[in-house]
């Protein structure tokens, strides 16, 4: 059986991996994690079993790269104490990705397990058994974490406003 070219893997799963990286890390570090994910995956791809679930494998690699990025944050020097996040201007309305900062603001309020479970299941499309394999634990625990995360997001005013709920 011939393996699909790695270029096709990147084209097919690249957007999903980027969504997962953005949800877990935020927009600032997501591009680096995405790149590192596919660099590592490219090296390991020739040795991957033919019957492997490529989507779950890539989310696992992205998860590990996200952890590396997260740990790297604590080791980096901070040149200035108060750097503001780049604001989304009103001229960005209707531009794809313009509301990512609002989504990230809502997601970063979640505890890490909930944020990762929501990202891997709802943005990455992984079944809960695969989310559990990535995070450690059971499928029921992954389902519970995702459900708790979604419930917290629904209570968040940023999310309600995007859905047209003025409360």
C-alpha cells in the first residue's frame, strides 16, 4: 500500500491542527506550534503504521508541541512588563479570523483540561476516546471536561454577544 504524500496530509489536516493550536495556545503562539507540529510529523511520517489514525496522531503531536510552547513561555525573558494585546479594529469586521481574539479571550478563561478537551473534540474533530488518549484519562473524563468547558463558554458574555444574545 502506498502512503499518501506528506504534502497532501498537510493540506488536508493543516487547518484543523491550526484551529487546535489557536484554541489551546492563543493566536500569538499558534503558528509556531503548527509549524513545529508538521516538522516533527514530517520526520516521523515514514515510520507511521499504515493503519494509524492520522488525525489523532497529528492532534497528539500538536498537543505535545503546545505543551512545549507553554513551558517555553515561562522560560522566556519578558522585555516589557505591559505589552497590550493587538486589538481587532472595526475595519476588520467580516474579515476571516478578525474575531479570534474574542474567542481566545473566552477560551483562555477555561482551565487547561477543559480548553484542551473543547479544542481537540470540537475544533479538532476527535472522538472522546482519542481526546482521552491525548490528554490521559478516560473518554468519560474527556467528555465531562468538554461539557463543562462548553457550559462555561455559554455563560461567558463574549460568547453570548457573538451569538446575538444581549444578556
